[in-house]
């Protein structure tokens, strides 16, 4: 399973390690993902998602139903 957030579509991105002597070597910035179970009161069901911690903050702010609806409109969530 790839490390992609199911709500926002965030995934790992590349960059450089920069040493004190300013040498650069490739590295990856991975997404901070958590497996979380949410109850959706509108549909009266539980949903398990693999979401980034920034998506968790959005869920706390907007609500799970609004975030799921938004993700389906973007095409991130099937």
C-alpha cells in the first residue's frame, strides 16, 4: 500500500539533505499518515481511512462528512 493520504492526496516528495559543508544528497519527505476510524452520523456508518495529520486537523475543523464529500469531488477518494 502506497503512502498516500486518502482525503487530501498528499504523498512523499523529494528534496536534498544539506550537510554543514553544503553538500547535497537526495532524500524523501514522507507523509505523516495515521490509520483512523471515523463515525459518519449522516450515513450512520463507520469508515476507516489512512489520513495525514493535517487532514485530521481539517476533519476536526469541518467535520468528516464535509471532508469526504470534498475528497470525492476532487477525485481523491473513490
